[in-house]
C-alpha cells in the first residue's frame, strides 16, 4: 500500500522541510554539544550547565515564540507580491522581537539569585550561577536570528537559516574545545569555556543572519521600502497578538520540562544529569517535527491566501504522515539504543542507567510530541491562537506538573515519575490540538 499518494506534493514539502528541520536540529545541537563537553569534565559541571539552562530557557523560548508570529503574515504578503508590506512586517518584527528580548534579558539578569532558592545541590548551584550570568546575554542574538529566520521562511527561503546554523554550530564545537581546554593559545577556562563558546556562536548567528538578509539579493527585495515604512502600533499589535500566544504555547511546554528538571534536582546531582541527558536527546528528535510544524505554518498560510482548500488539506495529511513515520522511527531507535546513547554524555554508570530508563519513556511520547507541535504549527497558519494556548496551559501546567510532583515525591517514583507525568500531559495536549485542528478544517 502506497503511503504517499501525491508524490509531487511530497517532494515540494520535503524541499521546504529539509532545510527547516536541519536548522531546527542545528539550534538544539548547540545545547547538546555543551552538555557532552561538560559531562566529560564531571557530573557536577554537567549538572551546573543543565541547571543554568533550565532557568534561562524559560524566557528564551518565550522570545522565540514571539518571533514565530511574522511567518503567516509575511507569507500572505509574499503571495500577493506586496514588497512594501514585507518591509513593514520585517521592520516591525525587528522592533517587537528586540524589545521583548531586551526586556527578558533584564528579567534574567536580575534572576540569578533565584538559583540559590531552588533546593538544588549547593555545589551545583555555586557553579551554575557564573555559567548562567554569561549564558543570558545570548538571548538577544538568538531572538535576532529567529526574526530573520521567520521572515525568510515567510518568503519561501529555508536555506539561509540552514547555512548560518551549520556555521554557528561548527563554531560552537571548536570554541568549546579551545576555551575549555586552553588549546592553540586560548585561555583555559574549564567549564565556563562552554558558556562563552555558546554566547560567541549565538552572537555570530544572529548578527551574520541580519547582514545576510540585507545584503543578499535573494532576501532583500524589501530593502528599498525598509527606511520608508514606519514602526506602527497597528502592525506591532497585529504581530503581538499572534506572537504572545505562540510564546505562551512554547513556554508552557518548555516550562513544564524545566520545572521537571528542578524537581529532578531535589533528588540529587545524578537525577539532574540523567534528566538533562534524556531531555537533550528528546529535544533533538522533537526538532524534526517542530521543523515540519514550521513548514505547515507556511503552507497553511499560503493555501489560505490562494483559497486552495484541497491543497491545504492534502498538505496537512502528507505532513502528518511524515511526522508519524519520522517520530515512529525515533521511538524505535530510542528503545533499541537507550543504554548506548547516554555514554556520549557521561561515563558515570549510575547516570547512564537512569538516563536509559528515562529514554524508554521518551520513546513512548515521541509520537504525541510530534503530533502536538505539528498541529500547533498548522493552527498558527490559520492564525488560531487562543484555543491552542488554553489547551497547552491545561496540559502542561494543570496536568503535567501536579502529576509529576505526585508521582515523584508522594508515590516515590523519583525522576521516572516526573517523566511519566510529562508523557501523560503530551498525550492530552496532542489530542486537544488535533481536535481543534479538525474543527478548523470542518469550517472550510
């Protein structure tokens, strides 16, 4: 039986999706590389990096979520060949996203002391604070990178972000090695070298992408209009309405995993490391479906603008088939390789065993995770924001966190109980978002 009946549509989707997926994966690889390098320094250093990231990522994903708002609007302007509107959207998105990222940086800057009150191992907290204080500066260039990325995806160019991401990741790997171990004349900074490597790599990615957008003829059709259009409350509000809902959707999920990491910290350093390792691998596989979700936002926006309901429904079906195929494969791989994969991150046998057990649960939620992030992308293309936000709020904060706490500390299942709570919440959110998407399709 043939899974994909419209091979032409499949090829068009893959042509768009492959660069987007690789870019998304490249973004998460920065964190994976840091975790691997820190793991080879010691379990306390690795736990410190994971703890710092747990607090930092709470607001980072909010900034990234805000940037996602521009894609469907840019897609619509691009389909209508309205270059002035593209310039208007890009300029206003820059102002909005930079304003949000600066505000979030200030919150992060004054929050480092909060690490002392999170009931984590004291030796881990001591190392995590200076790591965190360097890491937070990268929120502004990351937001800049995603502003440019979402604009480029809106005009149908998915390669530019990939090129920048690949170079940025290579730079991060090299700098981790040079700054941690003091090679080739660079200072030997130990575990702090990883924080500076990440900051430099992300600063490069954000600034170089902005330069590329303005210099490349393939991307800068808006340039003649850029200085003529104004930053307006109307456009800012149009972007903010979608962006803030997208930001909350991302934040609800990531916050659930981050707070789960803090719960794991109450169980000891090994639990922090095992949670961080398993989460790094789960985040890696998640980015494949997240990339397809971004493509679905573009395609839904495009076909709505063209009033092509048949192609819209066909592309949704095709993307869901791809998600099931890809995430199903990852599920099997995580089950088969659950004891081997953690060995890349640590040599501690206790951490490896605990990580392997968590990867079994990660394998079980692969499909639900893939379906929910893809459905959110599709609903974003419909500019449907409120219902998905409510569903994610209930699923991650109303269900995941209370259940994770109960299973971990009342039922005494430890970090495994935390991950079972996350598994059940992902199932709930996936079902809720698919129901909402089905309702929107019926309205067409």
